[in-house]
């Protein structure tokens, strides 16, 4: 009887996260009401970037997180999505553009996956990076040779529309990520990551699992590219196949916590805000601070924010870590205000974010050492 | 679900809420400013009607300087009397692959303009009855299109700027213009000069392009070649908007003029070694060697040509050939002697041009990266002078009214008297289309009245 209740409770708890995701995304959709169709709120603009990175980071994490196959092909499928919008933007509405881009990305990823997912380790990583350059130069050559043009204009779409489309896509990707992690398919991917030969021995069709995961996540990446392209307005191959789009999701996942559900989400949110704030408030320091944050994260939080949080034993330590991070963020906020009062108006979230990260790093390590000493 | 997971969710929620709270600081003032701006619209429309009623000649005679001396008047009833500055926003590539352009092209010009305007107390705006200094907000797009489009949205929606300055490059300009147009802002271009902008000019009536480009520069090359008896050319072009456009314009123009194109070679932007191309050009025996490329290819091509002893009768270069900084990269005055470049202007063009050249060099004397650009600098600065005079002349900050004022009037700027035709600076206003380095000086060598010195053809031997 109690076992039945436990199973029922577990099932209910399993539904909480998807419900929370839907509720949060539904709540976010009200941001469109803070502005008009012609003049959206800047929150909407900012969240288009955040949602875009959430889709990319979570998609990357679904496949590369558990399987250990580090893919740098994100920019390739993102760029394909952008070109779908550039070519079909005047004929199709955004949701259809996203579906077409997703299907094309899925098909190309499946073909590439069948050919290359037998490669392991660094060979696969280099191949996926090469794919970005291959597509970039092939399209550039094709456009110059046959169309005598380099760039294309993409049909602009109101930000509110793009925001809602990405909100729905992010919802689908997040719910998929949550269930995949708990499914047999997810376990097969984890098995491949831990020991591919052993997974094959116990009956997992490793090639098929890898190809399906790679292609399915590429669908989401391509769809996201199609939606984002409508805010970029003018594109050419180097812009569409920007290699940074391959690296940023990986950095976000490492920062947030690879393999976890929340890690890529937190990484995408913090990195997008940090990028936006640093480029506008501290442009000359942007890459230096970004680099320092990444080095600190890798050295002191090798499992990322969520992984390090999970290492805390006991509810008290976890609450302490949350409280310490919050206090540091508040101190950062007060520091910003004091600077403003002294005439140095940096404003925004630079200090709250950086102080929050520092606070988390310090307390996560102090509390972990306490655990080890005990 | 475990407590661990629940706590993770709480952490994320707390983080999200605190971030939202932080972001929310400027929401209310932004909305207020927006409403104030919208309320000002009828006044602007009335002002526009008034301007249209006045004769065009009279309007162009209304110099900004005279207005700025006028006694402080009462502000119009429907504008914010507490307004203390004109907010001007720009998204520029201060880092990344395009950073060089903000450092050496439009960058020095807008920085000097803001400095000069503010030193003079600001720009007189009649509807406010006072001079308003410029509050310049510049964001770095890190040479990334995504960042650039997002940051223009930030300038418009969050910072509520009054005017926008253009981004770096034709591609970025192509994306920025529709954003500006969507929110009713005018945009006067800078580094972007291209035939591909024609579409934007037709579509967006408040967009103005200022730089001269292939439409006038390719015919200038043809005229010069015919004048100097050149019969053949070897053309190298970069696979980007500039290279494709110039090569596409050159092919029919050269054929029509009877100039043989020995080879038309396209190269990628990151070409690692130019040696095979120089060898091929040398073997072709073409009279003119033409590089529609950027400095990263042009400068090595000059150096490799020297090393291989390739010295065609005409050596013509694209963007970057007009940069004073080319001297440092290519062996000083002697190292670039006789090289022809797209451009052009010099301080012989007019007393105003001479004064501008002097002022710009003085303003940037402490910047080691600065060097004069004898193609763009004077045009970029003129565009800012036009904006300033249009604000003063129209007496408002309303972008639509100012845009119309720019279309209707002539302006006295560093280039001399200029005006716009189809939203582009009229060709006769430019001080030149082609330049040539002669004893380290950028002479204008167009085959017309702009010429400041006879061209040196054939090009002297390399040192």
C-alpha cells in the first residue's frame, strides 16, 4: 500500500517540473503586454535572446551532456535555420519557417550523424566544427557564383511574434529535455557516455540512439535560427554561420552544469544578461571579465552552478548557499547604487551578477570543504 | 521529485526574480519618456507644415550659427521644458573584426563632433528655446550582428534616444536601417557605401547614404585608364558586398570602354597567401592591377608585389588604400608612391576641408591608432554637420521633420555646399573619386575638375 502511494507521489512530483515550466513560460508571455506590437518592451527583446540561448544550450545538453559527444555543430544548424528564413521569409509565417528549418536541420543532421557518429572524442568534435565552416564557405561560394550576391535581407517580424514563437519552442525543448533525461532513451544516452561498448553489449543500438538524439536536437536548433533570423534582418554566410554560436551554448552549459536539467537554463540566462550588461556598461572589459568568470567556474565549480549546488549535503547548507548568493547579489546592487551616488553611473546588473557568482563560488567551496572535513 | 530538485527550482526562481527586479529599474521612466515623445508628434507635424510653406532657398539660408546666438525663447507648450540634452545613440564595433573601422573611420569623426558641439554649449533647438548638449551613448556590438540589432533596440526602447548614429559596415547598416525606420528614426549612414543600399534607400525614406561608391568610382577608374592609355586590367575582388559590387560594375564598364579584363579573380576575406595571385597577375602582363579588397589583403599584396618585383603601370586599391596608416604598414611615403586608391579628398579641396583635416588631426593627436582616411573622414563629418544644421534649421528633435529638412535644403559643411538627391549626397558635391599617393600626399586624380595633381602613370618603381 505504502509502495503504491510512494509510486503515485513520485509520479505527481514528476509532473511538477513540466507544470512549473509551462506556468513560468505562460507568465512570461504577458511581457508582450508591457509594450505594443509596434513598440515592444525591451524585456521582450532581451528575452528573445535569452530564450534563443536556452533552446541552443538545452538542445546541446540533451545530446552532448549525457553522451559525451562534444558537438560544435550548433552554428551550422542555427545558420541553416537563418538561411531558411532568408529564402522563405516572405512566403511563410514564422511558425512554418521554424518547422521547415527544423525538418531540414533534422534531415541533414541525420545524414551527417549516420556517417560521423562512429567517430569518437576529439575527431567528432573537430568534424562538427568543420561542418560549420564547410556550410559557411559552400553557401558563400554558391551565392557569389550563381546569385552574384553575398548577403540577403530577412523579412522582419514583430518582436512579440518572435518572442512567443521562441517561448513555445523553449517550452517544448525544456519538457523534452526533462522527460528524455528520465526515459529509457535518456538512460541509453547516459550509458553511451559512460561506456559505449558496454551499452552496446547490453543491447543498446548506440548508433541509432546517437543519430536520433543528434538529429532531434538539431531540429530545435534550426527552428531557433529561423525565428532569430527575423530579428537580424540582414545576413550573409559569416553572420549566419557565426562560430561563436557553437561555443556559447557549450560555455553556458559548463557554467550552469552539464548533464543537469537546470544547468543550461541558468547558464543561458546568466550569460546572456552578463553579455548584454558588460557590452553596454563595460565594453572594454567585456571579454576579460567573461574569461575570468569562465576560468573561475571551471577551476572552482567544475560541475557548474547546479552540480555544485547538488553536492551540498543537507537542506541547511543548500539554503545557506542560496542565502549567501542572494546577499552577495544585494551587496552588488548596493555597490552599484553607491557608485552612482559618487558620480560613476555604471548601473544595471553587472555588479549584482558578478557579486552573486563570487558569493556562490566562495560559499560552495567553503561548505564543500566543511563537508570533506567532517 | 527530490527536495534537491525542488530547491534547484527555487534557486532558479529566486535568481530570475532578482534579475527581473534589477532589469526593471528603468521601465517606468522609459514609458514616461515614450509618452512624452508621442505627445510631441503633433507639434512636429505642424512644424513640418510650416517648413514646407517656406521657400526652399530661404530655408537653406537659415544658418545654424545665427540661430544659436538667438536669445533663449520660451519652449513650445508641448515639449518637456526640463529636457537637458539631446540623446544620441550609436552601436559601433569597438571590438572584433570591424573594430578598426570605429577606431579609424567614422569613430574619430563622431567623437570630435560631439566634443565640438558640447564645447559650444550644444545644439540650439527652437522648440525648447535653448541649446541642448549631446549626451552620446555608444554600445559595442563586438562586430556581431545579433548584438548590433539587439543593442539598437535597447537604445530605442530603453534609453529613449533622440537620434541614432549608424553602425559599422554595409551589412550592419542594411540591418540597422529597417530597425530605425520601424520606430520612426532617421539614419544617416557612414562606412556603408554600396549599390546594395539602393533597395533600402527606396524603401526607407528617412535613410540617407553619404559615401561615394562603385556607381561613380568605377566610371572614374575607366575614365582615368582611358585617359592614360591603359588597355588591360587584372582584377582581384574579395567575396563580400564591396568586392562583388565593384567587380560586377567593372566588368561591363571595362568591356564597353574596350579595356580587356585579363582575369577577374575572387578571393576569400581570410586569404592567407597572396603570392600565387601576384605571380598570376605578373604573368598576365595587364597594364593595371586592381584590388577590390580590404587592408588585410591589400597591404600584403603591396608587400608581396615589392618582393616579387611586380610593378604594373597602375596599381589601384580598395578600402584602406586611402588610410594614412597604410604608410606604416607598407614602407612609408616611398613604399606607397604612385598607388591609386578609392576616395578621395585632400586639404586643397577647399579652405573648410583644410581646416577640417587640421582639426581632426589635432583632436586625435594622442591616439596612436589614428590616421587620416582620405576617402571617408570628410564625408562622415559632413553627415554630422548636416544633422546638426538640420536640427537647428527645423527647430525640433522630430526625426521625420528633420529628415524632410535634409531632403529640402542645401548645407554648408566641411566638404563645401552639399545637398541630397534621392537620399544620397549629390555626386557633384564630392571632392573626388580617385586618389593617388604622391610624395606621401593624397592627390585627387579624377579625370575632371576635382583633380589636384596630374596622375603619375606609369607608377614609379618600388623603392
